[in-house]
């Protein structure tokens, strides 16, 4: 029996090493099919530190503490218990074998025993959590909806079985070695077989060691036959995916959009005529993604954290970031044999490989190569069983809020990949939602999404009790450049043309004036920053608008900018730097909070009998919060208002729920599922309801204000509130910018001083 155990163990080991090596080579070849990306190897020491921090600190998983702790022990066990695998090979021949040099060193034996138990406890915890969250109980509400369960079960079984075999062997060793102090947590097993013959115990050790070795290497054989088994392969690929993430300092791939690149080089709009006519703009085929994109797809663990936070998925739309990545992964690996044989088409759809080159390509790989990347799908658009890989309803449901990127424990860059898909559809295929036609025309002709003439950009300032200074304006007091004032106030298109947003613009201008802060605006020198064009894939239109603004800002000698729009803030702060212009950009809540702290603005409470104690809840704009990590200044500002009872919504901060306007969705109809803004408004009303959940009870117990810090959020939540009020709910609630709340308090202070 011992000889059989030895033969089986060594045979499985040899075979596993061969197929595993082949699998690794195949994965590397698939990843290398992607386009160049030369931005992933800078600051290697910082990248190594980020990898170490995320690996040992598990900081990307701490939003679910129980899962994080359980997974940490499983992860540590997966690596540390390799020593027990080496020991098992020796135990095939000698039941009392111990590693050379280490031997039966007490600290080592205790550590291995503790890790084995904690690994078993960790994997059992994760198994229970998976069952509690199973789709059979929660349907689409389960983050595991659409994940491959047999793969997860196999991984869980393997880890649990390895831990059990380790503990059994150690228990039997305690009997053979005769020193229970070496095995404090498993000596009870040895005690249970104290009456069994020593030869039988030794044979049991030989057999269990063989079982452990076989189970361990069968795992690698199975995953080598299933290269898309991300729940297993992420154990190796995650290290590389984290190391090569966009930002070396560990920040998620948010903020600035990924530049449009061709052959790894950013496309320069000013030199567009030099671009190869066969260049692919964006991702029209899976091989158009960068190699980092291909690595992203391969690394997905199918944990569903991205799906659990996605506003589109939560409102019954077909977009799940997890399922999208899984479909791209499966398509990439299925198409790989065709691509590796030289297959592929040019921009005109002509085959680039000869028939002889493709002769040995499997039929299923050829069939996969014929599938369009984006187009009409068969069956459920979220999980198509034919047709294109990605349904247009999936692609255009994304608000680019960044929740998926923020949540992903292995740093997959979902938003970048969705953006590249949109770029190809918009720039090459001219296939995009019909509503965007109007947006693009207005941006091209008028420089703003509303199609208003530039001469009306200053109408918001007409009713103010002071003159707003305009850079290069006709008045004697107007500055010739921005070095004569403290701040450039970037009004933005919404702040200039939308009636609701104008109130915010006026409030900020008044507050700055009251605080003695000198500022100026560009007037009709402003044009749209280009955010909606870029996020809808129209990179050329974005660059046209952005370059126009960059030229104006340089001529005006802009250095410090304050913006009321979270989208303008993000674009000016993060994306214009890609065009060579670096500015100090702050959000108006940041600047106003600073002025309150410095005592330059002093709000007071409302008089008794008015709105003292009126509850306020704050909605985090995605492009201010998740994309730029500005969470506290707006809250501090609201908290500085006397007489305000601040209430936090359940989904807030980094887990805040989108208003539905991002990703150019502000200008698209929402025809599928529930409205995202309605879902968020209901959450705000329930938070403001002092008597319970007004949405559930049917009572209009909500009163107070939904504070916002972005004009897009204001439009969406105001529309959501209007719908609620038409149903008789939220009649005592309003949507108001934080600046307006502050202005009310400061004006009361001024009146009291008089």
C-alpha cells in the first residue's frame, strides 16, 4: 500500500507540473495578445510597497471585515502550508519525517498547526457566507448571481480537505513522536488512537500524506484545464494585477479617464491627421484592449463585490460589472487559438491571416472570432447565450460612478474598459443612444449641452447685489488676468444655464464676496469641460472642447480654480493635466469649509419657531467622493450649521449610491428597470423620515433637506423628489446645495449684526 501511495503521489505531481507549466504559458500568451501599455512599470518600489500593503493588509477587502479576516487566513494558509506539502513527500517514506534544519522546532510546529486550523475555519466561514448569500435565496440581489458555483465549491472543498489532512497527519504524528507539546491543537487525535498499533499509524500517515499530495496537485490539474477559473487563478494573477494597477501609490483607477491610445501611445487630437487610417480607436475586438485589460479579465474572482454596489444592477438593468468582465474573459480565451494562429481582421473587416495559417484552428475558436464584441445578443442581455459578447443595453447602462472599481479586491479597472468599448462604438461604429446626437450637436455648436449661446453665460449674475468680475471684461474693475485675484470661479454649463444650478452659483459668489475673497469668472470665455463627451466615448469632441479651454486658461494665467460642479472639478483637476495644464482645483464645499473654519464666514441658527433642528442628509456626488476622495468637507460644512440635525444615509461615503447622471446618462433616457434617481431619492426620504420608512409606511413623515454638492445630482434628485411628491410623499423635503444652506445661515448672521 505504501508503494502505491508513493507511485500515485509522484505520478500526479509530475503530471501536474507539466500541465500547470503549459497553462501558465497559455495564460501569458493570451495576456500578451492585448495592446501595449507603457504606463504600468513606473515607480517599481512604490508598486512593490502597494502590493505588499494590499496583500498583507487586505485593505481592499476591509469593507466586509468578516470576509476579509477569513480570506486572510485562507490566503496565508495557501502559502505557508506549502511547508506541510514538502513534509508530506518525506512522510511517504518515513512517517516521522521532519524538514531538515527546522525539524520539530516548537515555534514552527505551533505556527503550522495554528495556520491549519485557522485556514479550515476561514474556508468554512467563506463557504457559509456563500450559502447565506446564495442566489436561490436572494436572486439578483446576491452578489454571487451569475458566478460559477461548481468552481467555487471545488476550491472550497480542496482547501478544506488539505487543511483536514494536515490536521490528521499532525494528530497521528503526536502519537508517533510522543511529545504532545509539539501538537497542542491536534494531540487529541493521537490520544484517540492510542490503542492502535504503531505500524498501522505509520501506514495511515503514508496514505493521508499521499491523499494530501494528490488533492493539492489535482487542484492545479483542474485549473490548468480551466484557464477561465478566476476563483482559483486569482491566487497567482492578483499579485501581478495589483502590481501593474494604474496608480503606483495604490489609488484605484478613478478620477481621470484613461487616455485614448493607439499602440500604447495617447492619441493627440492636434496631430490626428498623422494617425494610421487602420488604427482602432477604443475596443472593437477583444484584442484591442491593453495587455493589462486582458490581465484584468483573467484575474476576476467572481466575488461580485462590484455587482453588489452597481447602481445599474440594483435598479434591474442588465449591466453587472462582474458579468461583463467574465464575458470578456471567456471570449478572450475562446478566441485566443484563432488570434495566436495569426487570425484577425483590419478596420475594413478583411482577414489578415492565410487559410493555411488558420487550418488547425478549432471550429469553436473560429466561431468565437466571428462574434461581434458589442451588438445584439441572444437570451438574457446580462448573460447572453449567443450573438454578440456585450449587449448595447449593458454598455450604455453604466453611469461610470466608479463603485465597481472602488470595491474590487484585485484592482480590476472596469470603468476604463467600458469607456474603451464606448469609444469604438461612438467614433468608429457611430452606434450610440439617439439622445446623444443632440448632446454632441449642442457641444459642437454652442459649447454646452443645453445649446445656449455663450452670451447668456453671465445671466446668473444679474440679480446679485454686487458686480462679478470677468477676466478681460469691459469694466474698469475687471482683471486682465487671474494673477490679480485669488480664485478663478469656474461656473460650468449647468451653473450658468440650469435654473436650479444657478441658485448654487449665486450662493457661492455671494459667500465669497462676503468672506472678502477676490475672484473672477471667464464669462463667455468658458466652454464645456468636455466631461459628457468623453464619458460617452466621443474623445475627439472632448479634446476639441478641452484644448479650447486649456488655451483660454493659459492666456488668463489660471492657477487656482474653484468649481461647483463635481464633473467640472474632476475634469479640470485630473484630466486637463493629461493635456499639459496643471491647476490647483478645489470644490466649492472645500473652499467654503475652509472659510468657515478661518472665521471668515459665520453661520447662525434659525430663530425659534422656524426651521431649527431641521434634519439634513447629504448625498455624495460620485465624481467628488469616490473619484476624488472628497468626503469630509461637505459634511463638516453641514455640521457647522447651527440648528441642523445631520443624518447619514445608509449608503454613503465610498459606498454612496449614484444619482444616475454620470457617464453622460444625464442626457439619456432610462427605459429599463427602476430609475436610479428614484431609488436614491427613496433612500434619502427614508433617512429624513422621523417616524420610520416613509416609502414603506405610505406616510409623509419625511421633512428636511437633501443636501447636494453637484448640479447633476441636484437635477436627478429634484426630479426624483418631484415624482415622490406626485405620490404624496416628501412634500416637506427640498433638494438644496450645501452652499445655499450656508448662505442662509450667514445672512442670518449679517442681519443679527445689523
